[in-house]
């Protein structure tokens, strides 16, 4: 079995995981919706220029159904995820959203496309989800907001749906124009939510450079890698591999932002790595 598609998905998740640390460089009280909108616009718009110059978008035969569904689902994912962390906090919101996505991806893939999840996927996902929970385990008297949990679960469904729909999109379109169109449309969907913040904050050099990185590296490059890998990786497995995102975020926070990780968090790191290894090696042995 070729491991390169799995590695591509993993690299995409690592790039996504850098966004939390990167956002700490933003100056001013900027809403998450504005960040998501500008990130999508830069990432999608940059690739759209290349796609138009290469004439790789055939407007009359373009798979608009899959593209619109992908753009709408990734826009809704960002809205639901960012909204959930306002109620639950970043750690719990991340665990529930990203941790639930592999389960939903397997269910959606099974119900809509009749692809039954494998035993390897079930074992690796179990390892990774438990690891994700341990990674961000919060004790004490912390209470969990029920509405925030609901938003996070809906966010997990949307990311899982985006992954499944994008797999169908890549069956009808090349990766670069598919990412370009998806995030350009996503940015348009997010404009009404981001409009209240205005765009003057982009006049700060630090903010512009930060958003440039998030748009190019964490969106354009990351999603090209993700969709490239998705061509050969089942949707359910790809979402499980995306759990490397919170793992990357936690490790960057520990090593670069001096955030404390308890022993349970380090155990979570080990379990997430174990889940990723089981998924890649297990599928290789099966092949």
C-alpha cells in the first residue's frame, strides 16, 4: 500500500494545528468569523488566480453540486466550531468537535456511500479519540455548557460531511481548482458574519503577515495536501488522521507558548500517535 496519501493528510493536519499558535500574533479584538473569512479568501483566492490562469476550471461542466456542498459545509464547520468554543472554551470545544468528527465520518460514509468502516479504522479511531480527550483533560470544578457541546457536535458533523463530499468533488475535478473554488465560495458565505469587524485590522503589518500564513500555508497548501491524500484514503480514515491537528496545537503550545501539559496529556499524545500508527500500518498490512 502507498503511504504517501496518508502522509499528505497527516501533513495537512499538522499545518491546521499551527493556526492556534499563529493566531496569538494577531493584534486587536478580531472575531473568529472575520479570521475564518479572510483566511478562506486568501487561501481560496490565491489558488483561484492560478486556476484561472491555467484555465483548469471548466465552468459549464464543473461539479457545482459537490463544490457548493463542500463550501457550505466547511463554512458552517468554522462557524459552529468558533461559536462552540465561546461557550465551552477552546480545549473542550476542540476535543468534542475534532474528536467526534471521525465517528460521524464513518457513519456518513456508511449510510450515504455504503462504505463499511473497517476494524483497523475502529481500533485506531478509539485510540485517537481517547488520546484526544486525555490531551485536553480538564479537572476541577469546570462545568460544560450543553449548548456549546451541541454546537461542537454539529461542527464535527460538518467537518465529517465536508470530507465525504470533498472526496466526491475530487472525483470530478483536479485538486487545486477544487480547493480554490471551495474556499472562495466559503469566504463569500462568511462575509455577512465577518462584515461587522470591518477590514481595517488588516492594515497592521503583523495581522497581514499572520493572515497570509494562515491563508497560504494553513489553507491553500494544507487543503491541497488533504484533498490529494483523500483521493486514495477513505473519508473515515482521513478524518481520524486529522486528529493530528489538536496534537500539533498542544505540542506547539507546550514548547513555544510555555503551556503546561499534565502527565495525562502526554499519555494522550502517545495514544494519538498509536492511533495514527495503527491506521497507517494496519492498512498497509491489510493491503
